[in-house]
């Protein structure tokens, strides 16, 4: 867990099947780049962009490697046309890892839901302590909440801090066991000093 590339996109209107066929080839090509270790594609439950892909990398420097740069500059047939047909350019965000938390029930094969929470905050050290000392321990009391990874933005747009949560069931989001997560003084303090915020829920489309 040392880096992440996240790409947010909407498919072209009326041609979603072609979009999926293209993106599967697109992601598979990136997995052939040394240092890119996994790729997962998700669909947004609510909100846009409709799709999110994340690529785990050994180091974010991989994204500047000759192999990756060549891949981006030498587009295969049909890819420029597909990119041009998207409603908006892909939103690419690169991150370096800060910390990872695994529940006792962590099972990569069972991770079918992702919750992405982005924040820019005035007190990043306090944010880190909140996650490790209070927030994540409370989340892990909820059955199905299995992993939380924290990242810091190093390339692209969006808020500066990302928490990416892996769940085995979407019902965990509304489980009453998780109610204390939303009602603490420390959480209120974090909310008070955040200056940007995004949150999206995704279901897994495919792991490559």
C-alpha cells in the first residue's frame, strides 16, 4: 500500500456497453506497466461521475515512468475517439498512502462496496488521530466494514485527503451499530475545520 491512481468518468450517452468494453482493455493495459499492481472498477450508487477506477501502485513515481508515459501518449485504435465521446475529461487523482487499517474480518474476495470520502482540512494531524483512535475503531464494530485506507493527494484535483473504505455489504452503511460514528465531539470538531468535502458510495463492477 504505497500509492493509488483514481480515475472518475461518465460514459458516453447511449453507448455504455462500448465504454465498458473499452475500459476493460484500457485497465488491463495499465496492469502490464511495472509497478501497477491491481485495478478495480466501480459504479456509483448515487451521483456522478458514474464510474470510478482505482489502480494500486508500488509508488506514485510509476505514473511518470517511461512505460506509463508511453502508454498514455500512444493510444490504441479507438481510444482517442472514446475519450472524445465522454461527457467530460476523466478526473485523474494520484495519491500517496498514509495508513491502512484492517478489521479482523478482512477478506479481499468479499470487498464489493467502496466508500470514498475526500476532505481538505485545516488540522491534518488531528484528522489522522481521529481516524486511527476513534473513527476507524467505531466503523469496524459494524459487520461488513473491513478495511480503511488513507491517502494524501499528490496529483490532480479534488480535496487533499482521501479515506477509501472497503465493505462486504452495502447494508453496513445504515446498520444501527454504526450510529455512534456520527455522534461524537471529535467528529464534530473535524467537520468544523474541513474546507472541502466529497463522499460517494460505489459497488464493484470488476476486479482485474
